[in-house]
């Protein structure tokens, strides 16, 4: 399993560097603990792995993209902490561990999130392996993807949609913003830092868009068919929370078909890129195959 | 009153531009309203005014610093929204208006804050009047000043200190981070964008440090002696909340003396800068004279 080794390798690299970047003895004690708690909470590290996979696809060394990958993971981590808050999704567990506010209280969970979001820009600005032009390009992309036209908009639309019956288009619009934007940002940042052409960036963006939707369909399917211990949250929680999901809209078999269709679209985009894109293809397959 | 005209002029400039930068018809409706509510809530706009005052002192046009000034004000606005939340300072009113979460609920207040923080970096990255090097310098400064070694650390220390008796050193450490860092960031960003020398930046930093402390001492004094309608919150709320303040540590007269001493220190630093620093001197005096 070459991909497993690739993921494990990059994951380790990112986790080590992220801890290094985010820790400082000068951070007030409880705040520092709250930040590290969520950084240490694990996860697939899909975003940084995607970024580094794109860089290797374009023949660039991972080292150059490492701090940007950590910035995106830090920003993703902030979004999980804030999304879990009582006034948002009110989740007590994530990946089988207590959520940040259940351990450190709401105030420190909010502050840890604020700190991670703010730090993510420091990671990029302080990265000595990038030129100023590169820093500006990836930070512009990151702030746009994460802001009120991107990820924050997705969370806001999700909150407003609570309890409402959504159409497939509305559901897709929420997911494109809530999870899709940051996935796209990861893939595009990898392309930008590798000096990909505009044409190549266009295909990378379409690839990222397709795997973003596939990722969400798979999440919804796992909520129906997954193993509670493996996915780290109760099975059927979407239905219990009256959430609109792909299986609800298309049926379970229909949702699986949509998943396959989007993975196909993603791979088609890769075929337009004149590099060995096997790692990116395998990452698309991994999104179908994963069990958490 | 030359200074009043200067402040009114810059305030108008910043408020117009900030609204322009922060508004987009594509932002989800409630989120957009929550963002604009706090942007429109007024305030002294001290941080952007300071930045623009430094630029004029160094013979630079305000226009060049305008979007960075708006970025700092947006970031400051986010910090107020999050600080007011029930799990933080639990304030119902700010500047005589209901706080963000009292109008839009906690979830949207958190998201509006997240959006403003994220957008502040977009404002800098998208600013066509700056070089990439300048963008990187000010964004690096902003993220460091606002992060877990700066402003967020100050809020965390303030939360942890709740109800405790603080020494003067501890109180100063909290304020240096909680309000001082972003004031320093404003002054230094003005210096950086004007091409100030390292020596000049050193004096600007010391000036900003002194007015930062003076600003906080004055805040504490106003809480004792101020007019409720003018300061926009109940007089004596610090004492009621059992907060350590400068008047509590030094007595009211002692606090006033400290205030004068810091303003003197600030002006001494200005005298080391080979430019006409009268606007910055007057801004230091304004911090003593203000009644809200």
C-alpha cells in the first residue's frame, strides 16, 4: 500500500512541525494546553496531505510546502473547535475524544480557536522557504477560502438551515463552502507553491471541487453505515438531528452512485495534467474507501 | 482644534473604506448583518487613526495605509465581539448599544468575529498599493500582535485573573498584551509602510507602549469618574466586578500621576524622531483628555 505509506509519512511530518510551530513556553498555560489539545486530537490530516501530494506531483520538495500545510491544518483545527461549541453544533465528542470546550470551558475553546486562526497566518508569513510573492498568494487564498465568502459562510448557512428541508443544490452550496473551500485551498496552495500554470491550477481546482463533494457524500454515508467506534461519533446522528444529507436526498444507493460519479470527475481532471498524478488519483480513491 | 479635524477626517475615511471592504452581497444575510452591526457600532477608531497619523508624520500619504488601517480596525472589532460573549466578559452593552450576541445570538456573534479576523488578512493581501514585501511585514506583525503571544494571550490572562488580586506588574502585563499589542501594531505598521528606519521604529514602539498603558489607566479612571451616558457603560463596573485597576492599586490621584508620567514618556520618545511629530503628541494628549 504505497498510499498508506505516503499518508503516514506526510502525516508525521505535518504533526511534528505543527506542534513545533504552535508551541511556545510564553503562551499562557491554559490557553497553550487548549491549543495543543486540539492539535494533538489527530484526524486524517487530509488537507496538508493533499497540499504535499500536489507538490510532489509537480516535482517539488515537500519541505517548501510544509509550513503552509501546517497553516491550513491549524485553521481547520480552529474551525472544528468553534463548530463544536454549545451555541453552534453543541458536540461533546469529536474523534472519540471530548471536544475542546468540554475540557477547557467555552471561553478557552473560543480563544484557542481564535489563536489557531491567527497563528495560521504567522506560519505563512514567517516561512523562510517562501518568497514574499508566494506568501501573499497563499495567504490571500487562505483568508478568502476561510472567510465570510468561504468556510465561515458555509457554517453560517448550515446554522440557518437547521431543521429546514434542503434541496440538493442548497446542500451542495453549504458543503462547497463549509468543507470544500479549504480542501480547494489546500490543493491550489500546493499548485501555487509548485509554480503550476494557470491551466494546471484550473484542473487542480476542479479536481479539488469534485473530491470535496465526494468527501462530504462519504461522510453522510458513514453516518448511516459506519462503525461508531471507528468514526468516533454516534451512527445516525444526522438523522437524529434532522439534517439534510445525501442519503436522505438520493437514498443510500443513490448517494453511493453520486460518490462514484464525483470521484470519476476528479480523476478526469487529473488526466488533463501532464504529470504523474497517481498519488492524487489514489487520494481520490482513499476518500471512497475510508471508514472514518 | 486641529487634532479634532484630523481625527474626524481620518475616522470618516476609515469608516467608509471599512464598510466597502467588509460588505459583499454574497455574504449570507444574517452573517453579513452581524458583521456590519459591529463595524457600524462606532468607537474612537484610535488604532487606524494612529496608523495614519504616523504615516503623515513621516511624509507619506494616508491612502497607502488605509487598507492596513481597516484591517487592524476589523481585527479589533472581532476582539470586542468575542470578549463580550457570555462565556467571556458577558457584556450586554458596548458603547451604549446591545452587544453583537444580544442581537444576533452567540453562534452568529462568534462567526462574525471569526469572519472579521479572517478578512483582516484579506484586506492586507488584496491591497494593490503595497508591495508583497510590505504586505508580508505588516501581516506578520498583525498576526503576531493578535495571536497567543499577544492580544489573545492578554484576554486569556484576564480570564484566568478573574477575581484574583493582581500586582501592578501583573496588571500591566495583561494590558500590554490585551490592548497594548494592537496599539503598538498600528503605530509600527504606520512606520513600516512609511519606510521608517530601525531606530525610528524603536522610538515609535516605545511611544506606542507608553500610550498603550496610558490608554488603559485612563479607561480605569473613567470607570470611576466618568459619565455613564458618555462612556456607554455603567460607572463603577470594574469595582462591582472586583477587577484590579490602576485606581485600586495606586488610588485615584496616584493613577492620574501615572497617566501623566506615561504621556511624558511617550512624548520623550517622539522628541528623538527627526520629523514634525505634533500630531502624535496631540494624540497622546487626547488620550488623557478624552471623556469616553
